[in-house]
């Protein structure tokens, strides 16, 4: 579904007076408005193909209706989100859920929606129909060489699909680990995994990156073979310059200092990708910014500071992606909320007075340092983000327009009330 351009213009016109008032007030309060607007317009967040349907838990799943039934419809849904917010210009696919039958057609279709293909994701956490060997006891870590080989070949197949679509990165998240003490020899599991990743690494085209994603626990509950950023960094360092660590906000033990982790990974030139979500207890996959917005701000503050210190391009030098699940919300509404939260937080991080902060740190002026951060965090930048969005051709209020246009009702009429997104 596409929204007619004139409908976006009408919507923007209706709210423009209030938007202008807020924007003019804010413009008087902050510096570098034109530069920040350009940075916001450039910034794009990838949407994963699996976030377009209702998720669910191990207890149940309650589909919302009108979910995309194939890859084409997934691209349409992300195209719609991008049309509304102009900040979701990338799609991240999951193999085998999204194997394109006609890659040239899929590539052209994505381009029509202004989308490029972000990192490709492999899957060795499930057994697929017709698969020879089971991943019940792991994939790359497995004691059986044939099973490791099957997992390696799957990842290389994912790279091949990515090449056809113009992607340039592979994200590997392994559910490998153990559920009970004694089940696994940790060193053997690490070595097997490293050797598998090395074979996959060797299959990467020159300009590609591989992201090694870590996760503390689940589905294995005693040990995870890529369990934290230290383990991921070990693999990335041993693999070589095309290998990076990927940080997923939900993949840490409670109260982990994620902002410190990203600062150090950036310092080492080994932060490659980022998965946004939010959580209260574990890997809850909740809407970005819905539980701990200040933590998100502190993370973005380190991202901006660390990328600037290395002269990195905020938009292109890291893979930015949402990785979340929607159990009770309309997935598209949830994604609009998530991207909005990311843009707001990015804008706030751009407001931090870095010179003053550094001076306060040098003087051990703890109070001033805190004030500088909170000054930025407490600034209402919504009109700034909206101004960037409107300038880029998007909607003043994407969520309000989505509802006014009755998008979900339209999708249910088109696709049916009982559809289930492929892969979930
Ligand atoms: Mn993730």
C-alpha cells in the first residue's frame, strides 16, 4: 500500500502552524540547526523482515491480521514506513525465511520504494524442513563435523543471496551453547565455532563485513558460545579486518553498562552493527525507548562521540537496525514508534556540548558533566525531527497519518485477517 502524496501534504499542512511554533522556539535554544537537520535527514535505520508480523512468545501468538505473506509484501510494508518517516530506507532479510525467487525483481522493487538491502541474517537456531542434520546441540560449535559443515554451507548460501541483492554484510547470531554444566567443553566449542566462522569469513566478498552478534542467554541457559561482547570481540579479532561485533540492546545481563561497551568497541574499531530494542527483564524485544530512554540516550551519546573521534560517517559506517518483536501492537505502528524514538535520541545526542563536557571531565566537575548530558536529554527535539522528516518528504506525524489512512484495515482487506508473516 502507498499513501497518495497529496494526503501527506494535506496532513502536513493541517499541523504546520503548531509545528512551526515549536520549531522556531527550539531553533532559538540550540546551535547548528541546519547541520543537525542534514544529519537527521541522512540517518537511516534498517527494518528487519521478521518485525512486520506479530511475534509471540513460547506461550502463544496472536496474529493481528493483514500481515505480509511473502517477501514482496514485506518490502511494501517497509516501503510504507519509509514513505511516512523517510528514515527507514533499508531492509534486513533472514534466510531461509526470505529467499528471493527472482532477485533482480526483488532488488528493483526495493529500489522503487527507496530501500537498500542491509545485513543478511543466517539461521542455524532452527531446523528447516528437509534439513539433513539437526541443530539441537548447536551448529558451528557442534561435536559432529558434518553438522558444522552444514551450518557453514548455510551461511555461505546466505552470502550468495546477499550478493544478488546488493547487500554488503552478514550477521551471524548463534544460539549455540549448553543448558547444563558438563554438557560442553567450552574450549572445543569456541574452537569449532572459530573454525566455522573462518570458513564463512573466507567466502565474504572484499567489500563485505561479517557481524558477530552476542547474547548472554536463551535458548541455552547455562552457557552461550558467543555470550558477551568480550567473546564476540575475540572472534572478530581472530577473524580479521572484515569482522565486527554487533551489539543488540537486549542481549546483555541485567544492568550491563552498554554505553561503556559501545565506547570501547568503537575505540577498537570493532563495532560494526547495532540492533535496537528495549527491555525490562531480558531479551524482551520491546519498542525502542519504551522502557529506558535515558539509557538509550547515553548509548547514543557514546556512539556519536566515538564515531566523531574516529571520523566515521554516522549514517554509513555502522549497520543500524531494529530487532524487535510485537506481541500486542500493530507491528507497523510499533516500528514507527521505534524509529521515532531512535531519531529523537540521535538528535539529543547531537546536542551534547562536547567541549564543555570534556572540560568538566578534566576538572572532575561531576555535577556539570551530569547537567550537560541531562540538558540535552531533557530537550524536546520532536519538532526538529519532524522538520527533518518534512524536508525529506515524509509526514509531520507518521503514526497519526497511518491511523487516519486506516492502513491496517486496508491491509486486512487486501491480505486477509488470518495471514501469518512468513518465517514467524
Ligand atoms: Mn539481534
